[in-house]
C-alpha cells in the first residue's frame, strides 16, 4: 500500500510536509584535522545544497550548536544559507541546542526565525584573539630568537618577542572593524526585534530566556514540537547529511603506519585543547 501511495499524485496523498534537517555542530574553523572535523563552508556547503534542493519542503530546519570560531567561515556559512533560501524560496528555521555564541550566533542570524531552549546560551557578539608569549622561556633555556624580515611589521605580534604597544593597538583596530561588521549583521537581521540595550554588543552571553527578552531570538522550544506545531502532526523531519564516499569516511584518512599519524595525533591534542577552551567559556 505504501508503494501504491507513492504512485498517486501528490495532491491526493495524505503524507505530511517533509522538513529537511541539517545539523551544524562544532568549532568554526577552516581546514580541520582528521581527529576533529571542523565546521566550515567546505564541509557544510554540500549538505546545505542537498537540504535546500528538496523541492517540496516548505522550510529548512537547522540544528545549531557552536561556541564560535573563525569570523570568515561564520560569514561564509551565513551567506550561503541566505543565498540558498532566496534561490529556493524556502524559510529557514534555526534551532539552538547548547550554544550559539560569537561565530555560532553569526550563523544563527541566517535564520528567518531563531528558536532556542530556555537554557541554551546565545550572544557573545564580540571579537576575541588569544595566544601565548614565550620571550622569557627562550632566555631560560638558552635559545636565541632570530627573525629576518622585509617589511618593518612582518613580525608583528611574534609570540617569542616581548609585546609592543603599537602591535596591540593595531590588533585592536582589526578587532573593532570585525566587531562593527558583526554588529551591522545583527542590526540588519534582527531589526525592530532587537531591544535597545547597551550590553547586547558588549560580548556578553545569555540564556535563551534572556536572549528572547533582548530580541536575539524569536522563541523558546525544541525542533520536533515546533515543526509539528507549524506543519502538522504528520510532518516528517528528514535528517540531511554529507554523502559518504564509496569507501566511507576512511577514504579521506591515512593508511595505518603512515608517518602522518604521529603528526596528526600531536596536532589533534592541540586542537582538542583549543576546542575545549572555547566550549568551556560557556560552561560546557
């Protein structure tokens, strides 16, 4: 009977609306190692194309869970979602899981509506740069730092040299420019829904409940209940994922015993520590 039902014209079927669901999760960064897949335009573009390509779907639902990362990759993902929404004439509903902060919130702005759990974390509209300095360590272990440049500012912010006030000021200038772009995006996408509160663009973050009061999101709830409420109890949520190769995900890896494995493991440990630090800012 199900087979015969699929042969019937769609206007006579009793099936509910089909809603493609895309999951965007993780730290936003270009590249990414084999041990920690990254959230970036290269990885998500094929999935977004597939989801928005489902002709009969009235909307695309995106489950978002990210503490942020690269502003460039965040904007690229945001832009691609908006381009596909216009091209395919589909509504975009963003559902925040644990967190949509910093670059994660920038991606969330691509939604026509943003819905979060009352205990989700949203916001952190700001720019941060972090690193370590090692000038004293080199002295203690008897290592001399030698840097040769063509261009007086080529070695700006070198972590093995003492900080220079002019370098810090230059970095802050760049941060302010990026921050203003972020603010403009929020104002444009949130419009009159955004409350006039001086803390909104301060880099603070809030629960979904407070985010709703500030106009950063549009509602509280979870994906399944919300989509069933909007599109009927028979609405079908269809997860959309990247296509696997003929040999599965292992095809992109390295052969056992490869010299690259040691390097991957070392890089993976650093990436994991950085990743953990970013998530822990939001108590996760």
